[in-house]
C-alpha cells in the first residue's frame, strides 16, 4: 500500500469505535495462539463508554485518543495515545504512552499510526512516547518479542512477530523487558520442602500467620489485596498506584475470576502485611467465546472454575516496611498445598521486570523456565518518524 491511499482518523462515533475493536479478530484470524481481550473490558480501557458504567475509572484523571488507519473502507491498523497524568505528576519525565496497537504487515501503515499518536501526545506537552501499555502498568503491557509458539496466559498479551520491526523501523528503542516464567507444579513439593524449615523459623520468630481470602468478606478482601499491591510496588520501575475507584472496579472484576483457595494473606499482629493471588488461566475459554461475555459467554467462562488446571501467579506482594524478611516465602509456602490439592498442573509467573534481579534469580533457581519476553519501547518526540 502506498502512503497516498492511507488515512488515519480518530476513532470517534460508534462505527469507528467498532472498527477499532473488531480489527484484532481480522489480523489474528488464522493465528492459533492469539486470544482476544474481553471486549467489555477493552472498550473501557481504550476510553470508550460502556453501557451503564461509562469509561474505565483510569480516565477520571487521565486522557486518551484512539486512532484507526483506513485503506478506503478497510481498517488496516489501530493505536491509542494515552496521557497518564498520574505518571507525569510522579516522574516528571514528559512521557506519554501508546497502546492497543495492531497493524497489518505494512510499515507505512504503522508509521501513520505512530505519527498520529505522537502528534497528539506532543500537543499535550509530552517529550517521549513509551509503549505499548494498555493503558498502564496495572493492565497489560509490552510487545511480545520472544515466545510466539504458545498462547499467552490470562491477562497477558500476544502479537505477531513482525510487530517488532514495525516499532524499531520507526525509531523506537528498548527501555525495559519483562519476562514470563513457567513451571510444572510437580516441582513445588521439592521446593517447598527446602523452604519449610525457613518458613517455620520465620513464623516462630515473628508470630506471623497466613490465611486464605475471606469468602464472607470477599469484595473487602480483594480490595485489601489490591491496596497492598498498590503500596508494595511503589518503588517499581514506572509504577503508578491505582486510584480508589480503579481499585474498586478491578476488585469487582477480579472477584468473579479469583478462586479463593489460590489467594493467601500474611498477617502480623492483626495487620495484613502481604498478599498473593493466582488466577486460573481463563484464556482457552475466552478464545472459545471470542472475548464476548453476552449473552451467554459469561456462563461458559466462569462455570466450573476448578476444572481449569493451569494458573497464572499474578502477584506476591509485601508492604515496603516488611520486605526482605521472608514473608514472601511464607505466602508461596502457604499456597503450595492448596495448589497440589486442586490438581493444578502448571503455572506461569508473570510479569517479572528485567531489572528485578531478585525475583528473576529466585524463579530461575527454583527451576522455572523463561518462556516469553515482552518489550517496552521509548522514542523521543523531538525526532521525526522513519
């Protein structure tokens, strides 16, 4: 396609918004590994209104603009420019973001999308564009650059191999990699056996206890776990805490997905100081329902969650004042018997920052295998496109 036949327009109005949301199904139509995002979730995360509940609360303080690339009436690409005011206030680095990128294998289409998003961010005062993030580090992020021969686990991304060249030919450069690690559950008893004496000593020394998620106060506990996540990651690269409204909405979403037995808290003198939760890998079911919960997709997605034998360990977090004291080991130690009892076969630990040498080292020493690499890119907005 020549540049003269390409138009990039804002995804405003129901027709263009539908084109934006429908494009991935066309691009990945023949790919056996891609899994669609839940449509109602993505609709809110790209700043579109959702019936009865409006935009995602991320946009209470932030802004975005979605774009689509058209070749005549054919949709050939999409992107979202994201102004994360929380990030700008916290880091004062002039970084704006792009996300929800999908494109045919044509550099001119990708360049047109990157140009449109960059121009929008430049007008907002940004000096650097970073991505992909969808729309923040609290959601999905990163461009898959290694590990294309298997499907992603729940709430992780997938893209075609040529996307890497589309980014790099435009001038994007790596700023951070993220990894996914995978392991067989049969490894856990041996690992747990080595940890048990250490965990017993920590319990005796500190009086700390572990407990499962409280099903009688389910929403409250899920929100509590997310608040611990918010506080624990405060010094993590690029992290911006979720607002209270974001916590409540994410908790509402997660409470339908979480298996209570796979969530654990650690308490010291009556205070919850750490939490860990894993999620069943719903992606095979999401693929079956095409990412659509209505009218009956929600039932097919959520019924008999115990039948799902693969899990993703999303988060093991301890409040900053209590880190590096072994409490994270206690959380994993407590969940292992439950995982074995549930008949779980395998688990993915994701994502793990390249710069987080402690977590990476712990996983690799335990025998976990790095299966996927996701890359986040930066580009100066003072530079032109390719």
